[in-house]
């Protein structure tokens, strides 16, 4: 059995990826475990009493940051396999003050959810991240946590990391979130585990509900009324075995690839199909996509299914409003699909994309335009004219895993070779991405520093 840390997030060492067009995609595959659920499984497993076994954990950089933060606070985590963790939880009040700064890397989920946990601890802690994460807004979390009683200091009056937190002595609040955000909601519900009285979070639209589902799976009843969810602090959480489904956001790249590459047909096994995550399926089907779900079931409180995809002729569409929080991470790959659809596609109400790992509105518009697509950038979205032939060249990921994978899928459709630079970031959410594409029939070569592997 390997101790935590034996699987290094720095072991991948990939710098660029080259994709050739023309090959039909066939076969079946499994995508890595869900990133959002993996974060939450580590958090609640660490706060529970007893042994939590996690199957299907995503050993990507972001989730490793969350696990490493808890080991720094005294939690024992072992990895018998890269996607299997054993966590010996310390209980709600058993964490130890960390001796050093907790580093979240590029993971906004790690930072925001950990803020909720640390706000409830009776000790001092400091959270920071890489330059990209230090530019991302944290005020929407620090402000309500301060109202709950936490003392938080940081740049821009607590709007940006590094953030110093003196936790403990929290009281419940009723917080109306102006923007639907699963990370903000989750941070406050996690803080509510340690608060005196009920904590209620109300949103304007439905956001991802993984935290609520997992809290319920760990035995904590929640109160829901419309778009408000309430939590009374428990005395304890009991450890549970967890099975994490495949990440729908990762599956989205393969789904769109199979739709766009002629004569393709693939099956993706055991994918999470939580309705608060699968807005992309709704949009693609409205565009004419041939997508079916089979073998639907539940795993550890989350709906799971096999997804069948066949190449399809797509039509342009309009996307906005309450649907946006249900597909916010899939907008880059949806934009690529729109370049091949007949007619115009309009994506609006997606201003949240401006503060992701990159400014995804700007980077999607820039890189798809360089590929030959007709894309107009708007303040809160994109307008895309479909039916364009893409052209291969060399493109940049902007350090954003979803941009890197979108460009790689574009290479399956473009004329000539497509090279994507700076793809280390893909390991954030989809380790084995290139290998899985090859397994389905794509022609991909990956540069490994001075070495190169080709499939």
C-alpha cells in the first residue's frame, strides 16, 4: 500500500500535443472520476469519524491539492491505487493547525471549499495558490463567511489570495447568492457544519448539488425550499464507502468529438449524469445530436449511466439563462460544436467564464478564430457562425485544461496538423486524455520533454 504522496502530480511532464484529422472514432471507454465529487469526497471523508474508502477518485492536480491540504492538518490518507483512497477521518473538530501555508495550486474548488472548512476551525491558517488562482475573486466567499463570524484577511480586503483565516465561533446565516455558484454554496454549507444554528443558502438558479447529495449520503438531512437549502450542524459525520462516477465534464469532450467526426460511434461507461451537470446534453440534443443513455442507476447518491454517441448533423441554437450554471464548464467544447453546426449559435449570460482558469470567453474566441471559425466575443458570451472548415496550426492552451482539450478535439476536424502547446494543465482534470483518444482511434502524438510517444 502506498502512502499519500507516492502519486506525484508532477509526474506527467507533458508539454505539447499534436493531433491529425481523418480517423473515425469507435469503441468504448471510461473517463476519469468526477473532479467535483472527488474534492467533496476527500473533504467529508476527512471530517467524518472512521475509515472512508473512495473508489474512482480523480488523481488530477486539483484533487491532489485538496487531499494534501488535509494531510497537512493531520488526516491520514493512503492510496492503494491512484484512483482509490483510504481516509482515516479526524472528525468535525479533530483537524490540527497546519504548520505551513496551504497551497491550492490552480484549484479554485480547493480554495473556496477549504475556506468554508477552515472558517469553522479554532486555529489560524493561510491559503494561497498559483498566480492564476491569486487573480480569481474570493470576495463572494469571504464576505458571507465574515458574516458568520470568521476573521479573514487578504489582498483587496479579502477579495484575493493569499488569505489568512482565524476560524471558530460561527453562527448560521441566511445568504442570498446573487449568482448561482456551487462553490460559494458549498463553502457556506461546509462552514455551517461548525456553526451555531441553521445555515441557509438561496440561489437565483439551480447550481450543482454534489455537496448536498454527499452530505445526505453521509447521513446529514438537509432542508430544501425552492432554490434555498438549509443545514443544521450535526454532532458528527460517520465514514462511508464512496463510489465516484466518471466526470461528465471530461466525457463532454469525447461526446462532442464523436458527434463531429463523421461515421463515429462510441460508448462512455459509468458517467455521472447528475441533472445539475448535464445541461450540455439538453443543448446538444436540441441541436440534433444522436445521444442515448442506458443502464441508468445510482452510485453513492449520484445518478450514473452509459452514454452512447453517434456522429450527427447539428443545428445552431441559443443558450442562456438558468441553463448556463448547468453547463458552465462545457461552454468551450460547446463553442467548438457550434463552429460545425448549421446556422448561428448564441451563448449569453455566461460572464462567469471571465474569471475561470483563464478568461474563457476571450480565449475561446481568440483560439477558435485562429482555427478559422467565425466567432464574435460579447461581454457575457459568444456568437458563432457555423459550418466553417477549421485549419490546423500551433495553438496555446493559456494554461487552461478545458481550452487545451477543446483545441485537441478541434484538431480531429481541422485540415493538417494541429499542435497544442502547454498541455500540462490537462492533468488537472483528465489524466490519460491523449491515450484515451488514441484508444478510440484518433491519431495523437504527445511530446514528453526530449521524448515523444506516438499512437
